[in-house]
């Protein structure tokens, strides 16, 4: 089994279990923002046997084309791709989603917000999540984070949890690990070789509940 087969198997098994453990909702509406190659979008689709709507949003149109083709081949008509905005805001109405996932998108400079785009994204999650909806955050590269004064400072899970809770969310302790899939699709690492499914970076998935009331 090559690494792509292993990733596909993860989407249908462990990945699907993540989403089914987070939501007890029939026909949920899910946003995978900064979806990349859509591994979590596919996992969500399998978690609910396509009885859901999964919006896979990214600024990279090549990634979206890849998702469209794979979804077609796998018969997953519940996945809807959309091009993301450069200002990290959502083109969706208030109270749209039951779950929003931000996987490996809080790091970096985040133009035009100079590394502060995660604050905008959390605000947008609060606006577009339904009351009681779930925000799932899978952070990597936390040493590149910036505080509100735009200063680089090493973040910890605790610091990030407190920051998001201060913006109106409640933290829910869950023993969930997500995977950083970047190396699977990176031409650099593909040429370098040696990338195995077991070697992919794992990280704690942070789960929050939107406490906004109607």
C-alpha cells in the first residue's frame, strides 16, 4: 500500500471517526477552511455517509480542482469547493455551519494581517457557526505565531486555547490527533523521498463550542 492509499484509508477510518465524534447532528453543514488537498473534507464526507454538506475552501485553485476530481471519482457529491478570500473572511451567512475546521492555517505571515489572520478567522467562525456549533483547530508551526502586537512569540496549546476562549468560545477537552499532510503532496519531499505515513507529523486537535446565542 503506497502513502496515497494509506491517506485514503485514514480518511475513511480514523479521519471519519474524528468528525463523527464531534457532531451528533443529522445532515450537518461543515466548513473546511484552508482545506488544501481536502483530506479532512473527505473524512467529513465519509463520517456522515454524504448526508451532509462539506464546503472545502482554499485560495489555491489547483487544490480545489484536485478535490473536485477526487470527489467525483469517489462519488462524494456532498463536497462543494469554493475559492477563499485573501482577507480570510468567509463568504457565508451568519449561523451557517455546525462545524468549522481550521487545520494548519493559523501559522505564517497571513497577508494582509501580518500574522494576525487567525483573529479574523476566529471572529468569522463565531459569526458563521450556529449557536452551539463546533470550532476545531489543528495548529502546527506555533513558533511562527504572532501576538496582537504583531510580535513573534512561541505559542503553546494553553496560550492558544485561552486566546480563543477570550473571543467567546468554550474549550472542550477531546483526545483527538490530527495529521499534517503537507509532505504527502509536496514536490520537494516527493523528490527527497523517505516520506511514510507513519512519519507524518501529528498534533492535538483543539475543540471549542460557540457560545453565541440567537
